[in-house]
């Protein structure tokens, strides 16, 4: 008897039941669309904000820590920015301090801006900026003097050496000297850069990131070791 009553009820209320089912389906479909749109908005928002990664290096001399170097790598669309901040303190005959702040910006792989500021024992030693011009680069010094650098495009910078193995790159731009310097490939994942003043650095890579830098100067030798990436 009960099945018969159910069948009669379904026949009598067929239109109402059909409309209820349609309403339910439309409601679920609206929820699905909302969730998909929300997910897309979150993904677009993350892309717009960009990504940031930090690299922390420790500077050692004779096995003892004498300072640190912190690098911030930011990516926002076609723009890559690198910021390096270093602080070194060690005592030889007297306390020596060295601080620096360096920055470089690449747009679509081409360097468009770089800057360097260094001080030793509280006195300013270097302050220059390099900007991309129409046919080359413009170098601005702290005394407001401007020089032209006849290089069409720069693709690699000294800060880049920390976070990217220079495989395929033959030269690196050095802000201190405002010029390109050759990159020597010594062996697998081992590179050497000799600076115009005769000093040089050796870079050792693992997983595409520089793990160790050996600094060789006339009166100063040190090692720079990667501590963490976050």
C-alpha cells in the first residue's frame, strides 16, 4: 500500500518536485562557480604580490665568524630584484668595520638598475648608481658626475653570483669598477672572477646556488658560506 501512495504522490507533485530539483542543481552550480572564481582570485593575487626568498651567508676568517651577508630576491612578473646587505667586523691591529648595501633590478632578463654603497670604519668609500639608457648605461656617482657605459645590455651582476650558477654566462657586471669582468669556469660548479685590481673570488655551487665563496685579496682572505635559505 505504501509504495502505491508514494507513486501517487510523485505523479501528483511531479512539477513541484522537478522545479525543486532544478533549483537545487542551480544552487550547487552557483557554489561551484563561486569556489572556482575564489580560487582563481587567490592565485592571481599571489602572482601579483610576487615571490620573495632570502639567502643568509656567514663570513669567516681563520675559521671564526666576522660578519654576515643577507640577500633578498624578489620576483614580480618580469621584474627580478636583488638586495644585498653586508656587515663585517674584525680586528687585526685595530677594529675594522665594513658595511655595504647593493641592489640590482632586471626586467625581462636585462639589467635596468643597480647601485652600491660601501663604508669602512664609518667613512663612505663607494656610492654609485647604474641606469639603463636608450643605447647603453648611465653611471651616476655621489658627486653628481655622470658617465656613459657603452654596453647594449647587461645580463649578470655580482649579486646574481650568489643565487644563480653562471653556466652560460661569460661576464658579470661589477658596480665597484663599473665594468664587465670575465667569468672563468674552473671545473664543474666551480668558477673564478678576477677583478681589475688583481683580487679574485672563487665560487662553488650546489643545486644551482652558491654554497661557498673564497675571497682572495692582497691583505685580506676570507670564506663566505651559505647558512640558510628561507
